[in-house]
C-alpha cells in the first residue's frame, strides 16, 4: 500500500513553498529543516492555503533560523497576527534561539532530540524528522487520521481513537522514502480522501479501503461533539496624545496574547467591570469589536480619550507615533485600533 501511495505521490504531489518535490528529492535535493519546522508550526490548526503567504513573508524577512532568532519579539508577533495561537509564535522564537545558541543553528535530526526543543510536540517532531531527515517516523495529522479511519473502517470517535489510528498509520510507514510517504498520505487526505465527498474513484488505496467496501467512508472519522463556545465581553481603552503618542500595555507573559503589546482594558468575562487606566472624560465609540479565539467568542466595547501630557500610569507605556506600529499588534487589538481610527 505504501508503494502504491508513493507512486501516486510521484505523479500528484502538491507544490508548496517549503516542499522539495519527489523528482528533486530523487535527484538528491534535501529539504531545509528550518523551512519544514516553520511550515509545520504554522500549519497547526489551519490550512495550506492560509499559510502560504505567511510562510513566504516570514522566510523573505528571516531566511534562516539564526535570522529569526535575532528578530525583535514584536515584529515576529506582528507577522504572526491572523494565524492565531500566539503561544506558538512565542515558542517559535524560543525554539529558534535554542537552536541558534545551543545547536549552532542546526536542527537536531532525531525525533527524541527534536522533542526537547520549545514548542515541538510529538506530531511536529515526527513531521520534521520524517520530512527533513527521512527518518521512518509516523506522522499523524487530521488528514492521516481520516485516511486511516476509512482504510480500517474505524467508527470509534476522535479524539479517543487517536492511539488506534496512530498504530494503524505506523503499520504503513515504510523505511524507504519515509519523508515522501509522510507527505503523500497527508496530500491524499487533503485532495482525494477529503472530509466531504471523498473521490474514491481516483484513490490509489480504493481497493483495500474497508470503509469504501462498507459504504461508510463519508461518515468517517466520527468525532465527539464539541461544546458550544461561550461569549465573553470586555472594555478596551485607547488614548492618544496630541503629538500622536499612544498608551499601550505589555500583556503578562503567560496567558492569552502573552507578552504582546495591546490596549489597556478590563478582564474578559460575562460581566466585565469598566477599568479605565486613568481618570479622564472617556467616551464610548459606536460599534464593537468581535473576535473568536479557540475556546470562546469575544465582544469588546472601545473607549477613547486624549492622553494628557504626563508619564505613563504604572504598568503601561507610551509609544511615540514613530515607534508605534499597528502591524505589531495581535489581530484583536488591531481590530480595536481600526474601529478607533474609523470613528
């Protein structure tokens, strides 16, 4: 089965800015571990189409791990805005700096060593070791889970069925061309064995597919129903001085948007308390900011006033208009800025 899938991949591999295609790989071109690592971190919880432009911008601005390690945190966070999960961006920087400082700018080439780096979990370690270093590691993302569930007609719902699906996937992982195989099975899930209306007629694994034989392929994989996301509310306070300086805060290192610049504000909860950063005649703007995080929806009301000629209140900072760059803000804070700008 792995041979059939590799033959299909040789003819149908998707072109991606981080990928070394099967023909080039057969000719001896090796993937850049930095580009594989960066793409895999970006691809968590999102799609190839959403990541392409981000990846090109990142690698144009920071072409190798040493360049990324030297980048200012706010610039990296600003480029990351829109990809979500800012903890991944913080770990991206931590990992780049560990690889630069402790590994002479070279990613380790084994699963166990990769797993010790910041922000690299079992999936990412397996993907890097397989794709970048051709190690026979089993890569299990959502596409592979779907392919394995259908091949074996497994009806136990995710996430509980992950161990069984990984065991099945490991049984197909070959010693020959494991990096190409890992990409082949992911491509199959993304382009043929799709979540809806799988194209079984052109699938290289249609004959041994147990779900196709049973007519259950469209129902798999089953998933445990998710709880509905709650909605939280909050207040944001934007103050600008006459010379264009802005009042901002650095969020705590831990927690949502940790370590990032943003506007002072209240907590995010069902019934937030108004908490302006200083006494002034604040006015509320019409409209509101809506944003969705992984576990909840957020609705923010925006307040504004003129920033007086004084030092910043405790815990806050004043950035002059030349130092302030809206693109360095996380997406939800940039939405608030856009609403304020359009008042």
